[in-house]
C-alpha cells in the first residue's frame, strides 16, 4: 500500500462495528480529519451537517461527562461560510471544516476565556491567541471551550466555573488534567480534536486517561501568547487527538505561528524545525533498530489494583516493541525520580503570580475581571483543592526575585545536561515510561497522584503520548480504564517521535470507544443566524464540596 494510503487506513478505520454505522448523513463517532474531509470533498455531506453532528452529540451527551463550558454561537455560521467556499472551489486549509474544541485557557475574541474560574466569567480577550488564529486560518471550526482543572493548576479537572469533568470510561474517575475537558470531549467524539496546555502533565495526563494521543512540543516551538499562564519555564500547548496523523496535522498548524516577540522562547527554534509538515513523513519511520530507554524509576512496582494494570500494560508494550526488533535499554539512574524532581525543580510557585498579573493587566483583555492574582483569590469565587493550599498561598507572596529561584534554575540546567548525557551515553532515540504510575484517580481524590510528566516539563523536552492499553473491564469501567505511555525525545525531535508513535499505533488497535459513546444519533437540524447553536451549560453543582471546598484557600 502506498504511504498515503496507509496513513488514511490507520487513521480512518472506524472503531465501531458496521451494524452501528449510520445509514445516512455524517457519523461523528471516532471521526478523523481524513474521514471528515473524505465525506465532505466527495459530496457525501456538508460542513453544516458535519458541525451539526458534533453539536448533536454534545447536546445529547455532555451531561454524562460535563466537558463543555460554552459553545461558540457562530459555529454554524462559520460552517455555512465554508460550504460557500467549497462550492466555489476554495477549500484550502489542512483543517478545512474540522470541528475542534479549545481548552478554556486559550484566548478567543468571540467567546470569553475563563480558565474555569468564576471570577473570570466576564473576561473577554479582544484578540485570538496566535495558536487559535492559526487553527482558524487552516479552516477549523471552533465549536466551543472545554472545562479544565481550575486555572490549569492540577489534574483532577474540577473548577468553580465548569464543575467536575467525568471520565467517559469510568464515571467514578477523573479524566486526568488539567486538560481533562478536552480529553474527555475527544474520547466522547464531541470534536475531531481538541487543544490543551501542559505545565507539568496537563496534555499527557488526559491523553493517557482517555485512550488518546497528545503532543507536548519542545519549549518554544509554539508560542504561548494568549494562553492563561502559570509558568514561563514550564508552560507548553499542543493538540489531543484520536490518532497519530491528526496529532501531526494539528501540530503542523499550531507551529505555523512561528517567531513571536511576545514569547521570546520562540526565538530558540532552529531553522530546521520551522515550517515542518509533521504528517508528511509519518510512515517513513521504523521500530526495527530503535534504541528506547526505559525509565525504571518512573514505575511504582508495589502491586495493587491501581498500579498492577499499569505495570502489566507497560510490560506488554515493551514485549511488543522487542518483538518488532526495537532495543529496550533499562535506565536505572536515581536522578529519574518524578517526586524528587518535582520537589526540587518545579518553578511554578515563583512564576505564577507574576505571569498571571501580566496576563490580567493587558490592555487587550476587556470585560470585568480582576487585575491581579491576589485580587482573584480575594474574591472568594474560585476553587483550589486542599492539597494545593500551600502552593497557592506561597505563590501569592513569591516571585522570580526570590533568592532560591536562581538556584532552582541552575538545578534545572543540571538536569537538562544529565538527560542529554543519558541520551548520548546510551545512544538513545527516545525514552519511554508510563504517563502515570497508577490508574487515573477517583473523583474526590486529594490529587492526581503518580504522574510522570515533570521530566519533560522541567527540561523543555518534547513528548508524544500514546495509548497502550486498558485495565481489566469491570462494573464501573465496562471496557476498562485507559493507560498511556510517554515517548520523550531530545529537543526538536517531534518529527521522529511522531514517526515512532505512528509505528506503535500500527502494532495493533488499542483505542476503544466508551460504551455509551457508541450510540448512534440522528443529527439535529439547527436554524440559521445567531442563536442557532444550542446553549450547553456546565454542571457546577456536581462538585464534591467536602473534598473540594469553594472559595477556600
């Protein structure tokens, strides 16, 4: 099969039995960029019907997962405009008529950006974030905004504005986070793809917990301008998708923003990493001969119902990789301990207040909103989980001028050098490990424990997350709880990491659709003009306020 044909075959294959396929119209379930555009460009459907199909699913099923904070009232009007363009032969753009959702910390000029915080409910940017503008230029239809862990500070995906988002595979569990709304939405086929941000784990955790793919790019590859910030050192943004090809196409679009004077990390991008089409060479990689380091320190080997499924799944994928003639090199260095790295080198508390104050005081941010982070937390209109009280209170009185900040940054440079040495000494192509040492935690848990994202966050390294399996099915999880693996590379190695992910995807189908999300729906007919898009409101009342009190710090 020709390379392009194989790309389509792997990403286009429906994950649903034929008996469930809709007899007419467009089927949004497990749809990909290729499947959407195949039906659209073949004249089998219209952009309005495609967008309406996803809106129908959101309207019918959002109550099951509580992923949506708001919908874009112009989504159908945009679809109509794209249909007109298509009729005139102007269907340019790699994301032409692809319905997407944005994590609600991406600035949008047409919809408020709340970060999941009640005190920011009327905060209205006047400019799209550059990444949003790039997605629109590529032809994407922004359906709306997804819930997140409030202000992207943790991984439980609970917020004062959006309530508690629920894992679509197990309603007793969280969806990971902080981009949990995006992850749960994509797993539920509420959009083709979604965006997320990542300060420690926040793209990779929901990808792992929802049987999805994500890309956390090298620091500087995509501008963070227009994203509600936490950390200059650690923040990154990227896509969450159901297949590798969609992740590659979305990354190509998001990286097209190029150099941005408002985010000087974008000046670090070498010429060879600019204007890269990450989908073009996906099929040229091979597992045979690859040298993959396995971080032994990123496992919890204590047997339990929560850890054993992860360890067994990782053992299985490692065995498959070896069978595909990849070389697995155990990395046993004691420096690779996620808890210790986080305790010593996480710089969020030094940078958070300064970054947020700058964001809130921009002249381009209109509407009613606090001017400082201290003002926001003085309002009482917020949700901070108790395990983060110390962190937030410390952040409110800390800054990058703290005496310890410089020493922590020196420690980060030492870790970057140590990671480079690990790659060179072992002649590694990439490093692999479970995204989380245990299954994604239950709703009501103190924190999203056991995650391994800190290494990439601190070093600015790229990571592609891939689904590698599930726990055993049970009463609460009919198809099991998803488990994901991180593939970490050296800086600017996104193209190779995606090729590795593509090869792993080709080893066999792993992703499963949530049972309830298999249901076929007749697409609703929506009117034209303003007000035609349905109004979907989040369930704020589903928060366990004993575990997560509102307005307390």
